[in-house]
C-alpha cells in the first residue's frame, strides 16, 4: 500500500500541473527540501496541509512525524516557489509531502475530529478542570467558545496529581493584521465575512470609553486599526478583561485584571470591554480605512477600479480576510492569516491525549 501511494504521488508530480490546480496528492517518505517559509508544529499531515492551505503564500509542504535521523517530531514545513512546485524531491523516511488545497474550495473552518494518543499540546492553557475521560474533555472544549484544542492526562499518567486533568487551550480564530502603517493613496479594510460568530443569537451592545486609558495589566499588544477591531481581539481572547487602543500607533493592548479597572484620561486612547455571550455586529468590518496599508500576508493581487471593488473582491473570495487597495496602481491586494487551531508545540507524552474542539463538525 505504501509503495502504491508513493507511486500515485510521484505520477501526480510528474504530470503537467499549475499552482492553480487542486492537487490532493500526498507523497509518503519524500521531502521537498528548501524553499521554506516557516516551520510550525502539527499533529498529523492532514493538519499540516490545512495550515499550508490557510497560509497566504504556502504552495506545498513537508511534514515530519518521525524523522529517523533525528529526534524531531511533528514538524510542518511550509514552502513556496514562484512556480508553485517544489524545485527538488528527496526520499526521506518519516516525511510526507504535499500541496496547498487553496484551489480545492475547502471549508475555511475545517472539522478536526481526531484525538491523538500519547501526544501533548503543551502551552496555550487558559483553563483547567477534571473530567472522567478525554471524550468529556473534548466536549467541554467544544462547548467553551474560547477553546480551540485540549490535552487530557489519562488515568495512568505519570504525575498522579494531574491524572484526569483536562487542559483547555486557546489559539486565535479571528483575523489579525500583522502590520498596520500609514500610507498615502492606500485604503484598507476587511472582508464582510471576516468575523461571524455562530454561537450566539443575541446582539451585543458595544461598550467603548473614548479618550480613556486603562493603564497597566497588559499581557499582549497586537496591531488593530480601530477600537472596534481591538474589541474583537479582546473578545476572542479568554484572558482579556478589558483593553486600550492607541490610534496613533494602532496598538491594541489586551489587559487582564478581574479584580479592578482603573481609568485615566488620554487623547490618543479608547478603551473598552469584551463581549463573551453575544454576537458583535459586523459594522466594524465594513469600514474602509483611507491612508492605511495592511502590509504583508498577500494571497495575490488583482486589478480593481477602486477600493469598493477591492472590498467586494475580498468578501467574495473565501480565502480573503482583509485587503489593501493602492490607488496609483489600481491594484487590490487580497490578504489572510492562519485562523484554524494551531498548537504552539506538539510532543510525545505517554498516557496523554490531545485533540481539537468539534465546533466546526456540526
């Protein structure tokens, strides 16, 4: 069976193709060396392929589960070339290579139902509880809006104190613009479909405090183009109790202090509160920000007559989350970042079970 799968994969690679074709082939015991963009952790080749699909510039990848010449495990190497094809192929035991599925019209919120035995997703914890088994731990993760993945310590785990402990973990599932700068002649904005929460029917009432700072208690700073965008980020993170947005630096300061909130006056800041159990309106995503460039994260660029046409292109493209339109070039740059669950690390640990929320499986 392995020989047959390798042969099918090699035949696919040798046949005429382009980066725009849907190529689902997986080539076992094969490395696509070089052309790396970034390396991430991934529990299996399916997850690695989805990471490549969501990364803005990834064309193909190599996943290493058990590298026979080293102690490296669960490495997902995302790669790109101008042609969209690997320059070389090298046989390697324990490696599996394949291609982005951007052209395959996949669901952008994939169902990840696998539970991995003797695997730990260390880090990213925000909540702990004890459950009877890994199935209940996964159900709790699925029901918690902030939980993206989990690790469960089984009944025979080496540390007796944490047996049956369920670790709920977080990763970003909303679009985060990596770099925001002022640029004359540029207009930037978001897809109208960029943030649609499916868990709540009740619409939130926004709570913002203009010309207000909440000093201290910062645990994370992220770029955000507006206070409303910053509020989306705060609402998505389970540790965020309130935030302050600085309009001069486009900085969104996420803060954690559940005991008190002390405010002070400021000219450049707007502060606010997150919303946890209601649906934020999407009006923030319809605003076009003139004189603003969302740098990087390009999927591709196309000709467009104006910023309105560019926003329509982004909204119509299932992969696009945000855009920048450059007036002098009449070019529309469609952009995205990875928003699927992505553990910060994956390791082998005896008698641990790890997996993902099933929110996208219903």
